[in-house]
C-alpha cells in the first residue's frame, strides 16, 4: 500500500469492486489495493473482512493488512480492534502492526486490554507488538497497564496465556521513562 492519497472516485470504484459477487474480481481488487492503494480504502476492506465467509478473500485481506506500511492505516486498525464484528480477526489486526512496521505505541493500553481479554493468539500478537515499541511511556500509563496485567494474571488459570501475560508485564514495566 502506498501513502499517497488517490481521488475519492478511485476509492469508490475500488469499493464497488470489493462488493462484487465475483470472487476473482474481489481477489484481483485486493491485489491491486495491496500494490497501489492507500489507507483510505481500509474501512471498505475491513467491512468486507467482517462480512465474508470466503477463505480466499479472507486470506487476501490478511495479506494486505500485513503489507500496509502506511502510518495513516493506524487509526483504521485501532477502530477495527474496537469493532466486535471483527473480534475473530483481532490477532491478525494486531499482527499487522508488527508485520507492517506500524507505530502502535500511542495505543499501549489497547494492546494490553486486548491481550487480557483475548485468546492465546491475541495475547501473543499483542506481546510481540509491545516488545517492538521503540519508545518509553509515562509512569502513570505503565502503572495502569501493569495493574491491568497483574489482575489478569491473578485471574488466569495456569497455562500458556498466563505465562504470556507475565512476560508482557515484564516488558511493559521496562517501557517506563523512569519519571
């Protein structure tokens, strides 16, 4: 995906093609978007993801998400992570941040919350994103996230997710500015 903005007419044409009844048209359109599109088309792509039951279209969308490389995509991904219709795809949406090298550091609390509430894969992907943050955070935010994680660790039964949450707590505590 490219960062430059294309005209709304192009976006409308691509959106119409995404709504096509032809699987080939939709898949070709996803490939075109992946190569030449920009983040303004993401709401239509994410809507298609929520609505489709076609595994090939699903796979095409997920691959597109992993190739975003456009910081303008971040607000769309954050909105998708708050959309219950896309809950099944949260691990892929979170993974898109590190797969596409997008900066999700403004959303530390969101990633922690999704890790706590999600399944093992959501937790793993959120941990990976947080581990890749190249910034530090105010102590207040770190303490808030640490509190969320400690409560979740206490509630979580022994197992792999509990261990991931413990690892996440360690990583989050290391993100502090020290102030």
